[in-house]
């Protein structure tokens, strides 16, 4: 069973990095909300664990539409605290990158 924080961090960091690389972070003031929504999106395949009656969809390759959820599960990357901590580190670095880039806009 994977650690949910790893999936959340992968989704949130992925969204922030996409915003930064494409330059869209300059056009929106909602970077934080986008990152949180993207982190939740990455966890959707595991919603069956939280909400009774909702089927789990993390056992199929289609779950990769949710920030590579299936790949992270099948390679057991988020099963270890090391893997999830690495993804959290990427999230922290992407937030730092966003903050520094917003400070240099003027």
C-alpha cells in the first residue's frame, strides 16, 4: 500500500513545474489552488480507500492519467518513506522555484 502523500506531492509538484516551464504562472494568481487541485487529482484512483462504495481504479494503466499513479504503485516508489520523501522534496523545490521566479518578475 502506497503512502498517499507521495501521490499528492507528485501531482502538486507536476502542476507547479508545468506552470513554471510554460510560463503560465505569470498569467494566473491561482498557482496554489492549481497545485492543491492537481495533488487531489493524483489521489483520485485511491478514493475507494477513503469513501466506502467507490470502486478503486488504481489497478489499471488508465490510472496513469492521474499523474502516473499506476506507475508509482507498480514500481512501489511511494510504498517507501524514502520515495514519498523524495517526491515531497521535489514539491518543496518547485514551490521554492515558484517563489523565486515571482520575486524576479519586476
